[in-house]
């Protein structure tokens, strides 16, 4: 069965939402992950810590993770900083 949505691996990074990890104090030496980016096709890329293995056995009953998906966690301050730049529609 075909998926209704599929990630487009040819999409390009368009703009960072919020501030960088360095600006937010989430890294101390280089501008590394985590990060939130809008892609040129309108999708969003989230760069964070892969915690899939830690959460797989305790997902809510209506949550599933496909073999090609990962659970990614980013710091709270990063998403809050990005909130004003996330489109409403």
C-alpha cells in the first residue's frame, strides 16, 4: 500500500526556524545539532538526538514508528524559539 506522504530527498534546506543551537546555548563549541529547518518544498527537517531505541517499547497505543522513521528529540527552548516562524497554514 502506498503511503499518503513521503519525504522528498531532493528537497533543499530553505531557512532555519528559530535560532541555532549555538545561539540558544545547546552546544558549547560549534554550531552542531539540534536544528529545525523549513525545506524548499514546504516540509520541515528536524535534527536532533535519535531516541528511537529508548522509546520503541513504550510508545502510546496509537503511535508507530516505521522501519525508515526515527523518534528525534530536540530541546524545548529550540522549538519555542522557532514558534513565531512556523507557518499557521
